[in-house]
DNA sequence: TCGCTCGCTGGA
DNA sequence: CCAGCGAGCGAT
């Protein structure tokens, strides 16, 4: 007798452990750890992951596994181990960790089906139930649920006439295509072709096709197109057993109708050469090293990645490249596809669930050797990894903001240790954590200080918008920026205008009483969307029409504040009527592929100005862009977040890097209301090193990373007092259990104190080394488990949070 | 006394 | 997470 330990797909504390199941005789030896199975769990059936096989079980009533969902394990041994490690380091459920490592398509869908036990019962079904079973034997419960016959169904189920079947379904479908082949000897086909009646002209056509192309297997669609016929004659021939159809599985290829120009390795500059050699060394000697490649924008980091990968592939190993959000940088995909062609799989959020699944399977089957993708691609199921590259290592999107709250950088290093291979972290503005580690020689620092084409970094002008206002300029464009924009249009060069994320939409304020329209469910102001003249809450989705008068004082003097891309576009059209503008933001890039389309348009010089938010900050490389304008550099600076200076510096540096990458020199204009701030000043001088020094001082002073680790406990509850009191208890508990070197701050209200009618309180833990921390936090979750189930309480724990929000 | 809602609990 | 069950309460 063999048993499988299974982690079931039920998110609860009590089920966050393995359950034993009997492996039926027919599957012994076949079922392996890492496979997905369907098991009976209580009265229903659920999906689960086999994590181990054993010869006995301590339980006496062990049920057998009902179904196997994989032919080869979905999770490798290594990934199973990573799952366990994730549950410990991020305090999540095991099932969440496993699911996070697989494409969404492999998550189970549960459906309840109501089946008529026997056709004999049909005549005497309850009249309200009968119509559902007129022509079929089963109905989905989710369809019945909405109807008014729920009760009658229940009665029939109790009577034993109807039966409930719990279905576990795969979300995805493997995409298949119908292929047609001849199913008979050519002689037979000929005979049929000649004997065919005059009416069967089309059949004759098809038969002749298969006679002339003997043995061919052709996609049905192609056949129909080629012979200009419908499928009816084909069907007839299949019925006559002269042809045969078969379903062949095909991959959805998101890059199907695209050709990638094959590129050859470029000659490396002396500096790149020096940079790449320790990496190649490490690859050759199968050593686990972490490199921090600190290279200014335009210094040719990507070419170093490409050539490092080449050496890994030559060794017969695989590589993973992480990029912040790949759909945003089609140019990046092109470079990898161009160099490595069909050896590349691409995984990013712009793909459909099915497309992601297909890309994942290519990796799983070993059909590709290189993955380029966003955060979750770090879990690519390779078995012989030779390198992991994380581009723009400082990016916040590498941290998952929901369970499991992992950081891709940590996972990458963990995997690389296992595979004894290097990790390369690349950035023009490394995170303080990473740069500090490089300083302590935990990481090896590699510097690229020159741009490949010897172009100087662009000139940056910082403009004090308060002065502009004083001198009577009330528009959002400083006179200098406007002048330069006009100049570029005259010279037929291009400009990029950048607006910070938070400034993307505007809030509404009454000019008489100063009250700002807020969300009724959240402690946050509503943002104005021109489309439909609606006010929206970005946190809970609440929407309301734009008010005509102030709700407080009935004044009609209400107007928008802050600047959105839509408004900038309008204003721009007023001051520069001749400019052709492309706007890129959530509204214009919502649909699939629209992002790329807009960028291609800009690349083809169909516009003079590209106006956008965050999403245009990264990786764009257009030769004719010679001016970059940042409209409001400080929107992000004053957020209640210890990383706000760092983020501002990174963003400004990043954006500035978009200008003058090729022959034409570039210029940058940064508009700000606090131009004296060090992150703006130092970004304007391209001075990362001074910024690092300065920011480290601040972090040390306030005991923030990288000097301390953080853990953030956020408690939320509809009742303010409950939220406060629970947070207080937690803080007290932690104070008792943890050592005195730990600093516990709080309880304090979260930066957004209420979301969706739930009050949020938090408690921050700053620590250096704390053996007890994980255990203590786990105790808290267990202690409040009941409250969380029944009393709307929720506690989230974020180890190494990226932001405080 | 029936029937429904609520909260609790087990799940291998 | 969720089906199934028992407790408890209001309607008949």
C-alpha cells in the first residue's frame, strides 16, 4: 500500500498541512511528488498537490486519490522545496505558494452539477424543475442559483431523484486544431473520385487534392481556404471513412505574426568586456555569485545580458531574465527574440491565461531555454538553470503585494544557490539594499559608467514652478519647457512628456469652503475621470457622477486640482496647436496590444510628443527623442513612505535616460515645486553616489532598511475600535516575545486609514536579527484565526514591505 | 412543531 | 474555504 501526502486547495489554517490519500493500485509508481491530483475532501472534491509518497499512514480511514491531473509533475522537486521555503519566509499557506508558482490556468475551477439520476424519473419531476431537464440530464448549480426554483431543486435532491456532483475543472483548454488526412489507399480515393456523381463536385475536388498530395496532413481551415469550400463535403468524406480528422494540440503564439530580425552579438566596449568577464567566469565554474551591475542609462547592460546568456546556453543550461513589466517594453522582447529566436518564451501580464499556459508548457517540456518575463517568471520550471538576470533590479514590481508576498530577487538568489549559478542584478539606480550589499561585498559590484556611443548624459534643467507662478505663468508648462518643445517641433525632433502616476488624475475641491470630495467608503479623495464625467475611487471602485454644487456649502465653485494626462493633452493642444500628440495612460492602453501600437506609431514619427505616465519611463529607446520633460517631479516625494526619495530619484534618472540615446544630444527639463530637494538636485546631476550617501544617512537616522529589516502588520476591521484594540494587543504581544533590540512602532493608522469601509491600523517592527519573529507572527495569526473567520477581522503580515501604504 | 438562519467544525 | 449539522428562534 502506498500513500500520498497531499496539500489541498483549501485556504485555511486547519488545512495548511498534508493530508494522506491512498494511491490506487493502477497509479502506484505513476503518481509522483509535484503532481496535481483531485481528491475527495469532506463531501466535495478538491484539487491538491502531492508533496510526498510514503508506505504507511497514521490514519485508518484513508480515501483514495480520485484523479490525476498531470502526466509529469507540474512542480519539480526544487519548486516544491521553494514552496515550503516561501511559506516560512512570507508566512503564507502552502497552497498559495504552490499556486503562485504555476500559471493561473492550472488553478482548479470548482463547479456543482445537478444530474438527473435516471431518465425514468423525468416525467414526475417537480413542474418547476422539469423544464431544466427537458433536453438534458445535467444542469450547473450556478445557473439554478439565480432562479426562483432553488427550493424545488433541494426537494428533488433530498428525494433522491437528482444528484449533486462536485466537479473539479481545469481552467484552461489546450488549444487544438483539426487536421485532415486521407484514410484510404490512393487507388480507393481515385475510384471514388471518378465514380462520384455530378452533384459531388466539391468532394471530387477534395479527393483530387489528397490524391495529388498523398499522405499529407493538413489543417482543416487551410484546406477549406485553399479549395474554397465549406466543411460539409469534408464531413461527408469523413463519414465515408475516406478521410480522417485528428485533433492536434497547438500553442497559442502571442508573437505569431511577427518576424524578429536576427541579430548577432555586438562588439563589446572595453568597459562591457571588463563587466562581463567575472560573470562568464562564474558561469564557467558553476559558481553561485550575485553580481550587481550598476550601469548608467544607455551603458549597454542588455548586450552584456545577451552575451552572458549565450555562454549559459552554450553550456546546455537555461536562463531566466526578469524585467519589471514586460508588456511595457516590447523593445526588450524584440532584443531577446532577435538574438535567441524560438528558444525564448515570454511571460507577462499582457498575455491571456491560455497564452501564459502555453508559454509555461514550452518551458516545462524543455522546448525553450530562455524565459523573459515579469516577477512570476522566476518560478519557470527549468531543471538545469545556468543564470538568472533581474533587470531594473530596484523596481517595486518585483515584490508581490498579495500572498505570498515574496520578492523575486530573494527567490532568484535562493534558486541560484540550489543550481550553483550566478544572479545578475542590473540597474542604473540600484536599490539601497542592493548597493549596500555590494558595498559589504555580499554582491559583486560591476560598474558601467560610460554610455556605449560615448554620448554624454543629457543636460538637465530643474525649474522652480513657484517662480513660474510668481512671474504670472499659470499653465503647467514652464516657459523654458514650452520654448524647447517648440524648438523640437521646428527641428522635427521628438519629445517625451512625463507625468507622475499619482498625478494622473485629479481630485475635486470646492474653492469656497475648501472641501475635497472623498470616497464614502475610503479615507481617500475621489479622482475625476473625464470619460462619463465620473468621480472614481481607485481603492474600492466606488463611482459617482461629478457633482454640480459642493455637497457641504452648495457653492458652484468646484473645480479639479492636480493634473491628469487628459488635461495636459488638452492644454498642450492649446499652447502648441501644431503638435501631434500621443497620449499613453491606463485609458489609452487598456486594450491588448494598444500599448505597442502607440509606441510603434511614435517610433514611426507619427507624433511629435509622447505624453504619458510611469509606463513610458522604462526601456524606451527612440533615436529622435531629444527632449524629456517631467511636469511635476514631486508628486511622489511627499508620500508617507520611507522610499519616496529613492523612488523619485530612480524615476527621474530613468526618465532622463530616455533622451539623447543616439546621435542627437538630449536635454531634460524637470519641473518641481521643491527643486531644492536632494533627490531632485542629485538626479539632475546624474549623481547616484551622492544620493546613495545622503539617503543612507537618512535611513540610518530613522532606522529603516538597509540598516534594519521591517515587518508590517496591518489590521483592518469595519469597526475602528476593534481595529485599534487588536493592533494594540498584537503590539503588546510582540513587545513581550521579542528581544529589546527590536523597535515596535504603533499601533498607528495606516497611510490610507480606511478602505472599503474597513478601518486600517498597523504596527511596524524594525529588527536586525530576530530568531523569534516568524514564530511570534505565526502565533498571532493562529490566535486571531477565529476572529478572522467570523468577525470580519483581517490581519496581513508583510515581511520586508516595499511600501507602507 | 415545523422550517429557517446562524455559527461551528471537520476535512485524510 | 465550504458542506453539513445542531442549536435556537420565530412563524403556524
